C-alpha cells in the first residue's frame, strides 16, 4: 500500500500541504499519516546557558507545543474527514527535518508532503528551512507545497 507522511505545524502552508496530500491519497486509496514535531531543541539553543532557566522554559514550552500539535493534527484530521479519508496522527520531538526524514525512512513511506514555510522569514534565515533540509536529506520523494 502507498503511504504518505504529511508534516504539519498548523500553519497555512501546512494546511495546504494536508489538502494536497488528500488529493494524492484519495484516488490511490493510500494510507495517510500526519506528523507534528515539537522542536524543544530550538528552545534549548535560544534559552541561554543557565540549565535551571532552560529546564523551566522547556517544561513551559513543551506543554504549549503539545497543545499546538494537537490543534494542528486536529486540523489535518478535519480536512481528511471532509474528504472522506481517515488519517493517523502522531506527535514527535526533535529537530523537525531530522524527525520527518527518520519517520519517513523507518515507516516505509513512499512520499513526504510538507508546506514550504512554517517558520517566519527571520527564523528561516538563521535556522534554515525545514522543507529545504527534508528535500536534501530524505531518502524518499518529497512534495513541497506552496
């Protein structure tokens, strides 16, 4: 069975990526999976050098990211249901590009679908684009949706 992994962060670009994944999955009766990645490592990189401060910040941000992840995945689920499809959802933790590539490889996915942007332009400048990293590192086909 053809398997599609769609990465979402709840952004408008991600919602369009879910819609495109649905367009591909529906006629093929493909298996569809949505993934939200909590990037707590970003928090650690920006928290400074105080371990105590970083721990407190991570705990606070983790619950917030978990909530955002559930909302993003629920949006994906609703888009699929509106189109008569089911989707399995998953929240993971780590650097988004690395987690997406790892999940795609380990899960035996045939296609990764993700939005062209989720981060703001300034963050993208400093951190690099997740979609760009996935395109270059993934061992499977990638569709980047604008």
